[in-house]
C-alpha cells in the first residue's frame, strides 16, 4: 500500500502562485510515475502534469504549459507542483496520484483545494 499526503493548497489572487506538495509513504519502491490531476465543480477530473520517477521525464496539459512545473525529490519521496500565473479557471481540487505501470494510476491522495480569485 502507498499513501499520498498532499498539502499546499489555498486561496490566491489571479496572477499569484502556489506550490503543492505530495509526500508518498509505504511501499513506494515500485513507483513508475507520479502525476497531478484536478477536478473543478461540475467537471470531470483532468490531467495536469506527470513526472517519471526514474529519469524525470515530464508531461503537461496544454492548459498549464509554461505556467506549472512538476518536480520530484526521490530521497524525500515527494512530488511538487509549482503553479505560477494562476488563473480563476485553475480553481479546482488538485489530486496527487501514483502509478506502478504505464497503464493506469494505482493510488490517489485525498485532494487539496486551490481557489484563484479574479
């Protein structure tokens, strides 16, 4: 079992920044990829960014490219999401997720709320 503990959400004005953290604990040795997803009210959950645990290859949704940066600290079993130039449309609950294979994400955090005011 792997547990994911997110933190760093909050309320920020448009144009501001936040950094989300996700610390993994438990059986993390077979982590393949870590990702961030988000879900706004009335919308489906969507992919935001991901990073390969080995090698660090990153991927981003078009809507956040150039504004968000995903990174990881393998020693701390932690993945980060630096969010700059935030927009009201970035308002959502952000979820951290982990995958042990290329096919799907196996475990999820509880989510952290990000609210961007205009």
